[in-house]
């Protein structure tokens, strides 16, 4: 917007200005004199704002609200119009504007915010990475005599997931049950997601079972994918494969690409690299196109099984360069003492305008040391030097020992640890 919402709302009322764009949207004269005309103008304006938000033009929706607010003092915005504006803030992740509107509804517009208002504001805070503010709003619903519904609870639990506060998510679900509210699939999905992000796989599986057997709800694709990911991230690959084999069939759902990416990762963790490759090569027959995540996960499955040649074949099938894939493929070559191949990968990454990092450089150093070619290490890595902050440096300006650490072995060991810790973050 040319003018911020905050500035627009604090401007003096303009009694002579006509809302030209709003009149065009609503097909009405904004200076309506009768209550019926006022109500119609509000309804048409609210519909125009909602339509703009649905069309991903949330900035236009907020502009319409600001123009309405400034144009005609005799037609005050009602709560429906305020809700449309807060929903636009939610779509645009503009949590400060959502909070401003929430307060302004009370203080200046004389509107009493309802559950829809607070739910949209909670969601705006959640999407704006302000999970504490979202939970603060949710906690205040009781004091305002507003009973939360599934939409409000789902938004609050999603905020808990964003803040990795899985205990609070479970507490919110329990409180919903205690209030005799039947949580729906969206609420369960949000709670399972909170457990997944906190790597609480047992909690995720318990929720899945409770959803099916207690709440009598049918899991959705989102439900099963989130439970799959929770198990894979916690390295519970056997449980992940069990979900893939049994739960999808019971729910009569077909895995999508997200599901298959996680299954490939679980197979790799279990050293079932051949099955992982079979799924990878069968994606086209299922109607899917492999993404960078798919390639990275499949390469990781091959690397875990020391199948460096297969890892390289998958790498070179990738449509674009991906530093994570190169890291894992480089480690695969290093484990097989293929230091020359590892160096080739670094060269390919640089030629493709990628940037090697400590993992790939450390893996090459590890391979060179294992192969007894440490004497040529300085010359081999001269074009791939990295500072501790991952910025490229020239070899003639910094000694190798200062760039990647005091010894090749230490750097390689650190790289290997970093790689293991980053595997789960490479999954969706």
C-alpha cells in the first residue's frame, strides 16, 4: 500500500472525500443517507474486500478498508468489515496491522471483536512468527466471554507448533475436549505437527491413534504425512515404514510426493537403499516429478549404504544444483576413499556457481587423508577455500589451517557430524 494502514487509520476524518475505488467495487454512492443504504454499502464493501483477499490481493483489501474509514464518517465500519480487514492481515502475515485493527475496533470504531476477529488475529500472529502473541490472544478469549471453536483452537495449536511448544499444544487439545468440543481433523493435524516439529514421535503416533479410535475421525493425507515425518525425523524408520504400509491402506489414501520423500528417507535409515532407489526411479510412473528434496533424500539413502556410484547417478539426474545433495554425495565418495571423485564434485559445484561449504570441503579433506594424498591437499582445495563463516577466500590470503580448522581429520569429523544433524532438516 502507498500509505500504511497505521497512518491511514490515525488520519482525521475527511468529510468531503468520496471513496471512488470503493464505489466502483460496490456499485453504490458512498455518501449514503439512509440506514438501509448504509447497511448495503457495508455489505458490498465487505464482499469486495473478501474477494480481494481470496484473489491474493490482500493489500488492495486493506486499501479499501482504509479508504472506507476515511471517506464517510456517517457510515462507520461494522465488525464484519473489520473482520475482512483482519483476515487480509492474516493472508499477508501482517500481524502488527492485525493487532492495530483489533485494538482500534474497541477504542475508535465502537465494534466489539468477536470470535472470528480473534481467530484471524491469532492466525496472523502465528503466520508472522509471533507465537507468543498468538497464545496471549487465545488465552484471553475466556475473559472476553468468547468460547473457542475448532478454528480458534487450530490457529492456537499451529502457533504452538511454530514455537515448538508441543506440551502447550497437547494442553489446548485436552482443554477443548474438557469443554465438550469435538476437535476436528484440522485440530488433530496441527497438534501432530507440533509433536513432529519437537521430534516427539511417540506423542504424534498417540494422537494419530486417538484420532482414529477415540475421535472416530478419518486421517487425511496431511495427518499421515506429518506422522511419517515425525517418525523419520526421530530416526524411527521402522515406525515410519509401518505407517506407510498399514495406515495409508487403512485410510484408503495414496501417498503423494511428500509421503514418498519421507519413505525414501526411512528406507535409507534402515539401509534399504535398493528399495529407496526403486521408489525414486518409479516416481514418473506414479505421475510425480522428483524435487531437490527427493534427490537429496535418495542420495542420502545411497550414502548411508556406502553406494557412492549410485549416489552420483542420482546426483547427476537432478535438474538443478543443490548444495545439500553435493554435500552428501561428496561424503559418499569420501567414505569409499574416492578422493578424486570428491574433488571433481567440488569443481562441478563451483563451475555451476554453487558454493562449497565446510561439509563438502571437510569430506574432501577426509578422503585425501584416508588415501594418503594429504601432501597435495593445499593445491587441490585452493579453489574451494572457506572461512569459518562460509564466505569464499583465496588460498594465497589465508593458510589452509586457518580456513577449515587445525587438521583435516578434525574438519572432516566436524563435517560428518554436521551432515548427520542436517539430514532431517533436508526433509520436507
